[in-house]
């Protein structure tokens, strides 16, 4: 495994950076807007069957984190907090490294390391889903 900074020919965002930018811009608009006017709830199809999805409570977790309630954010959904950190990293790396300097942090890995990474991510997602179901925090509204 090797981590390095690569020089780029173009300043176009990678798929992860593009996804990060769109998702964070959407959240920056949707979350504050939901406090001042009615907005439709965004729900997982699993909720229609009475189950919580692995990221249930994620919006509340990120909102709690942004308001300085770190422990409450972890109680809502720890995996959502980790995903938020990686999304912020994707957006910041694009805005502060790719756009001005045409450079990108690259992590090179073998096929075996990539397979191990995805296996661990699946295990973490399943463990987080078990935590979400066990804790029941997806039913608890966020209070300020």
C-alpha cells in the first residue's frame, strides 16, 4: 500500500470528490431548510417494512455533530459520522488541493488489499446496522 500526492493534467473532480460536493451541498441546503419550513422526509425503503436501515439516524448524527454534540452524534449513528468525515475530506481535498494546485492524494493498493478493504467495510456496515437496531436511536428525535 502506498500513499502519495500525484500531479494531475486536469482539475476535474474524481467520482468521490463529485459525490462529496453534491451530497454536502444538498445537505447544507436541505437540513437548515427543514427547520424553517416543511420538507418531505427522506426515508429508506426498509422503513416501510418496519426496519431501520444501516444509516438511519445519520442526518440527526451529522446535525448533532455540527451543533457540537459529539457524544449524541455517536449515539445516533457512529458510521454516519465516519462517512461525514470522509465526505468532508473529499470536498476539502478537491477545493484546496485539486483546484488550486492540480494535485490529488492517491492511495495505491493491490487487488488483495482492496478486497480486504471492502470486506472490512461490509463488516463495519453490518456491525453498525446491528448497533442502530439495538440502540433504537433512530426513533429518538433530535432536540436542541
